[in-house]
C-alpha cells in the first residue's frame, strides 16, 4: 500500500464523493466524509515521513512511465502542503457537522460534504502531481467544487460572489492552460521534470517567455495577488463558515505552491529571476497588496471580511518571500504558507462559532464576547496574537524568517513594510479584542458555542502554539525544501 | 537541596502554577490571597537559591528548547539578572500585602483576575531576568507587555480602555518596529544572540550601522521610556495603584532599563560601544529625557501622573549613566535600579493609601494630610528624599556613583543634568512634604479619616525602611557589581 500513497490521498475522496452526494440526510454523509478525510490525512503523514527519510517519491499513475504517463512526484515542499490540506480538512469536518447544518440546512448537507471532498481532493491532486496538465484538471475540479460551496452561503450575496469568482477563476485557469499549451508546443511534453530538462535550451524563444507570463498571471489570479484579488473578499465573506475556514487556509496556499513549482522547478530560478523581470513585478505588487489590504482591514465592520483582506495581505508576505529569490526567502515563504494556514483556519473557525450563536460576524455581534462566549473569545485572542506575530506562536516564526531574509539581502524598506503590516494587524485585531472585552453584550444570556465547534478550534489554536515553540517539523522541512527547490528541476 | 539550575527554571514555573491556583481559588478570597503570598515567598526563596549558586560559582545554564537552528530559549544567571530578579520577587511579597489592603479597601472588582495576571506578569519578569540570549529576552518581554494589559485596563471603563490603547500601542509599536528588526539584524551580523562578556558585535558591523543599531535598541526597548516613547507610562496610571507600584515602578520599567543595560554590556560590550560613532547622542537623549520629564512632573497636579513622569526621569538617569561608559557610572546605574525601585514603590504605595483613606488623588488636596496620616506621609518624605538624592536614603548612594562616573570621564553634560534634575526634583517633591505637614487643611474632609488599612501602612513602612537601610547596607550589591564591571 505504501507505494500507492500519493494516489490514495486523491482516490479515497474521489470514490466517496458521489457516494456521499446520493445519500439521504442523517449522519452518514458527514461520517463518511470525515473518515475518508482522516484516511487521507494519515496517508499524507506517512508520505511526509517517507519523503523526509528517502527523498523524492515518484509514482507513475496506472503504471504508465513518465513522461508519457502522468507522474505524481512528491518532494518536501508539496509533502508539507499535503499535510496542511488534509490536516485542516480533518479538523474542519468534525466542526462542519453543526455549523453546516445551521448555515446550509439538512437537505443540502450531503451536497456540501460531496463538494467538500471534491474540493479537498482537487487541492491535494494539484499538490501531488508532477504533470502540468494534471494540475489544470485538478484545478478545475477544486475550483468548480469551491464555486458550488461558496454559493451555499446563507446570504444572497453568496450567489453573486460565487459567480464572480467563477468568472475570474476560469479566466485564471484559462491563462494557465494557454501557458501550458505554449510549453507543450515548444517541448512536446507536459511532465514537469521533463519540461525542466528541455526548457533551458529554448528559453530565449518568445513563446516560452509568453508561456511564463501567462502561467504566472493565471496563477496570480488564483493566488489573489494584488490587483487580481478582487474575488476574494466577497467569496470569503459570504461563503458558509466551514467553507471559508478550509478555503481561506488552503486554496491560495496551493496556488502559491504551483507558482513556486513553476518558478523554481520547471523554469528554474536563473531564468525566472535572471531573464524575466519576475522580482521587479512581484515585489511592488506584493508590497502594495500587503499595505493596502492591511489598511482596508482596519475599517471593516464585518470581521469575516476583515480577515479576508488580512489574508490578501498575508499572501503579499508569502509572495515577497518568493520574490527574494534566496533560499532564506523561500524558506520564509514555505513556512508562512504552512503557518498562515494554521492561523487563518483557526480564526475563521472561531468566527464560525460566533456566527453559530450570534447569527453573524459583525463587530456588533462581537461585543461583550469575553463574557458570553469566553472560550471562543480567547481562541480569537490567541489566533489574533499569532496573526500579529507574537513570540511563541507560529506567526512569530514566519515573521522572524521573513525579516531575516530581508535583512540578509539588505532590503531595509522591505523590513519596514513587513513590520508596518504587523502593526496594522495589531490595530485590526485589537479592535475586535477591545469590543469583546470592554463592551457590554447585546444579550448577556447567550451561551458558549457547542463543544463540537470548540474542540476543533482549540486543536488548531494549540497547533498554532505548539508549532510556534517546537519548530523542528516546520522549519527543518521548509529549509530542506527551499534548498531542494533552489537547486532546480532535476534535484534527486 | 535543589540545584541552582532547577531553582532558576522554577522561578518561572512557580508563579505560573500560582496563577492557576489563584484562578481556581477565586471563590474563597482569603485562601486566594494566601496562595498569592505563598507563591511570592516561594519565588523569593528560589531567587535566593540562585543567588547562592551564583556566589558559590555554580555553573548556571539551562537550554529549554531550540526555537530556530542556532538560537534557543535558554536561561542563565549573572549579577544583573539576579539583582533584577531579587528586586522584583522581593517587592512582590510587599506588594501582595499592600494589594490585599488596597483592593479590599477600594472595593475593586474582578480581584481574582487581578491576582492571576499579577502572577503571570511576575513569571514573565523572571523570564526576562534570567534570559541567556536576546531571543529569550524578547519572548518574555512581549509576554510581560501582554500580561500587564489586563492589569492596566482593570477598571474596564472608557478611560481604562483609552489608557490601555496607548499602553499597548506604544509598547507593541516599539517592539515590533524597532526591537525585533534590531534583534534579527544582530543575529545576521554576529551569528549568535547569546549574552557574552565583551559583547558579540565587535568586528561584525560597519561603524555607521552600529550607531543605527544602537538607536534601534534604545527606541525598541519601549519599557525604558526614553522620549519620545514615554507616553505609555502616564497612560498606564489608570491602573489600580498596586499595579502602578510594582509593575510600573519596578517590574516593567526595570525590565526596560535592564534590557538596555544587558544590550550595552553583553551585546555591544562597553569597549566596542565606546568606539561607535555618535554614541554620546544616546547620552544627550537620555539627559534630555531626565530634565524634560522632571519639568513636566513639576506641572502635574495628579499624584500618580507626577510620579509617572518622575519615573520616566529616573529611568533615564539609569540609561544616561549606562551610556556614559564610565565604570563608576555603570555601578551607579545598576545601584539606581535598586535604589529607585525602593523609593518609587514607597511613593506609589503612599498615593494608593491616600486614595483609599481619603479618596484624594490630587496634590492640591494634600494640605495638612500629614497630621491625619503621619506614618504614610513620613514614608512619602523618605521616598521623596530618595528621589532627590539626599542622605541617608538609597537615592544618594546611586547618585554619588553616577557623579563620580561623570568626573571620571569629565562628562560635564551628565553633571549638569544631575544638578538640574536634582533641583527640579526638589521643586516638586519638597512642597508636597511641606504642605502635608505644615499647612492647615483647606477644608475638612467629607469623612473623618485616619491612616489607610493596616496592610497598606505595613507595606509602605517596609519599603521606606528598605530605602533607608539601602544607604547603610549596600555592600553586597556593590561587590556583585564589581564582578560585573571587572569582568
């Protein structure tokens, strides 16, 4: 079984999804979805252990050898991301039982679980595959599932948000496809490792350079890099809480991973940074996105929307790390990819608990939360501290590496931008904490959120604190992955 | 008996466990207060054990967890650490006695939360004291800021919220924008963050960069309250007086000057720092703060605000003396960490006693109060004389050494600042003593009152006595410091 690990992660949910969709109500859809997700999590843990010990894991789908067959290729970077995706899904699914029942309704719940499985397997598939077109296939699977999931939100604006995300997302995917098409025309292959071998000879051709531009732009849209982020705030705000929690923590991270894979593995750092003006394009956009999104966050009355803009800002941090083009910068980016997933997953789930009891996530509904829902409130405080980057949380670890990468390069203005972003986080998190702590609750009779919502929240908060103190897993893997990626396409 | 290493780690564990115990015992106030006392006394005992270990030459170093490759959370002990730890833990015992009197006398709410956060703040202070490298110090420094926020905003009203915002805003800004980049820059330049004799930066930095780094640290350590990052101190006065007394006269502010002193001695190294261009600018800035803060204090009517500005001024004495880089001045700076603590805590205790007994908070209301509250106002007189630097109080000893240090290096600026600020201090403290004892009451009080509750008078009497005793018995501290300078 161990040889088939990469495909099992994807296969389990793929088989379960239609099964769950046709089930009628009751607990079965939820139970099967949760068990399948936990199975995928177990597989990704085993896979990470294997890759950490033995190096890159290459798996030929159906026994067809690459480069004609589809290859699943797992190295440290995507093993870490797989762990994040399946881990978050494993924590969010138990949480979803009550949250979805309230927000989506019992009759549509089976469709939710089915779409959730499809979304997860799509994201896992993108991460695990070594074939460029396969990425597109899984990208479409996960995106279509996401559009359906967002549309299930309570508010009517969920439909329009989903639709505009659909339009933008499809444009992004199409750009990516065009780019892949150009590469195929020039090289005759779709396998990433094979492309990495063939591209250096022809990298001066206009077609290849255009392909690079299309691919990066297409991914940048899925990544929500400024100014291609316009779909994100609405999509995150109006989707059901469990959907935002999972999507907000993973979807953009997977796009980051694809960007990294193409920049460093397929095209190679010398081409991407040397010949193409990648750093010159990414850095200004990342900085503007970081600062503008953080500033807009401060003024948002809806806390979910505030965190959505905060996510755009955090993506800016990650892209900044990538654009530095050094191993330290890449380490910081990979670290923040993982850590931010933990942070935002926890924070959005906390908001979901608030929505469960209070009916919404506006600042008004957060008033007096410290008294009415103390466990939820303190989860928000700790998640917020992690977002700010207080020591002993994962946010601090990412921030440390990011600043260190900038100092090593002597990029002092970037250091200033990073710390200003943190300061803005203090303001927008502080606003919510103040409202919860000092103000009188509207209805002092409200109760704490139910245990099945709180336990997953606190598991993620504990993860935030644990990985902020015992950084061996995340830092060692991120550093080793960065080294592997900087070495280029055909590192063993 | 336990080893010094274990004792050192327990200094952080015991207050944390104490906090949990206090939280659980909330429903039985007397037992809860007993828990605080037991924790405080145990903590002091542990610190004494570490002191004995240091004096006995035991090797004290504990590496807790490796946070990043090459940098871990680690603890050790040296003269500065043990001094800070002893002051904070010793005065916690006194403050706990005082707090019982104050919180019950003033009828404060949420008392359990108060005592819990106090214990956590002390644990953080111990972490700052015993940190072996800059990263560990930064971690506990931030924990100290966060754990004192609920204490500052204890009252929960609009003023408390506004004060809390200023407090957290300034301290977090200083930490995140200046302190953290300074630490990371140090790490990139020197390859390590360990506090080392002679510093770690010599030879690793260009001259101009060293100046910039020095000022990043100076401003980054917001708890040192050097201008213009001083406004958090008066803003924090919205807190209940026990908080102002222990934390904002002793633990938090001393954590600030402690950090600056550690950076000067163990990160830069006094020899290397002397070669950093424009280092004297730091002396000028601190000197300016000394005088400016005293001038502002002169114009305050609210007792606690006046004491807050006095604290800002006294902290910059320490910073200025440290930056003057003369051996006697270094000794004076470290002495002043102790001397100011004893004097200032007495003054804050008095402010709280007056509030509880007479419901007064303004200086203009203090006419004739010395006759109703003789013990309290005598203690105030002793504390005030210590601030001015008159024998036989603690303040005289440290001032003596700082002046000696100024003469050592012919630093006339420092001398002028000391003379001017002594005059200013006299200008705002002496009139209070005078009007308390020698002016008749402007109007009889609403309710006749005598001294404050016994626990409070006991506490302020103890610290006033310590202020006097320090004048006579500062030998051990001097010996401790000579090892610091000699090393």
